[in-house]
C-alpha cells in the first residue's frame, strides 16, 4: 500500500530562508499600554501610628456614609479639612489617593480638583480652602464653568481662506446653547466624522473661546474636557495611549458624562472606603 503521507520539500516555510537587511530592521507598531485598572488600596499608616488619628478616621467614616446616601438621593456633601493637624491630613491624603479625573478651575481663587481612587469623592484645594466633596461632580466645576478665560469671538471671528464648514457648526452650537434644556437628549457634534480643514478647527477654537474649567480623565488613553466661553458647550477630545487624537467632539450639556461619577460608582466607593477603614483600624 502506498503511504499517502509525504514529507514537505526542504527549503520552504518559516525560518528556511536567510533574513535580508530589510527583514532585520522590520519595526512593529507598539502595543497599547498604561491602561489603568483597579487595585485594592491599603494605605501605609505606620509612619503616622504614633499620632491620634481618630479625627481623620471619623471624618472618613462620614465621607463613606455621604457617598452611600448621595448614590441614591443625589446632592453633594462637603467636609472641611482645615481644622485637622498635619498627621490627620496625611492619613486622609494617603487613604484617598489620586484617581482618574483631575480639574483646574480658573476662579478667584483658583481651585485644583482631584478625584480620589474612590469615584465621586473629590479633594479640592485652593488658597482659601482645603476640603473633600462627595458628588457626581464638584459644584465648583458647574458653578461658573463658562466664565470666559478667553472670550468667544463668535461669528465675527476673521475667516482665513481655508475656513469652509466651521461657521454652520458655530450656528448650531449657539442655537443649542440658547435653547438648552438639561432634561433634553445630549447634543453632540462629532468633528471626527465631519469634513473639515485645519483652518476650520482653528476658526472654531477662536469662535467658541475658552471657559474657566479644564478637566483630564485618564484611563485607557486620556480624555481632555474643556469648557468653552459659550454656555453649556464643552469640547471633549479623546486620545489613545499613543497620545493620538481619536475622537474630537463638542457636547452641549451641563457637564460631560465622562467626567461624572455614576450613582453605582458612588455606592461602590462607599463600600470600598468602609473596607479600607476596617483594614487600617
């Protein structure tokens, strides 16, 4: 009987041929990296162990209770840290850490907002205050977000020769801003899907101006959120892990959802913070 199996001929297949110079210099696209994932956080309190930390622990218990309450009923809760001594403030900073969302508010005085590792629990610092705020998004972000840091040029902005499609987009944004209804569906203009020139983008940037709030949400890549000087209009830009712009939009809303903690996030933060406090007590 003839055996149907045949050995493959030699000199063929991967590895059978010598590499030429072009093969040796072949470069591959780098894989995505720096993706943030959740890891349990147990603060190191050993350096603070000789101090009375009861004030900080009691305050953090109140913060957890507020997060649980707000996850169901909404609202906000604020906790002043100014009366705590250095050791108690250090324990709070070590316990809460730094999360994915940070914001800069150009108010008087300027405010730096940093979400903790517990979504919906924010650390706010300014020249006048040092506090914790529990909320989907801090009130200082929504209070005067559209106060002009750089005034909107509007439709009177000078048009370069390459400006073609931007003016109708400005008319649409101005109309949605004037008729804004917080309960209406989110209105989004996706610049990434629309034909435009570099001159269009530069003209739009000047025409809408810049408001008082800039936020950065870090996760898989970065999301940069900037308030414009037109009420309720935000610029939301997503960058991948290679810092390449992959999605460029305008949103007409109170605050873009990507920056807000959902009720489920607040409820989870309350549970996790209680577990951390149990571990360190």
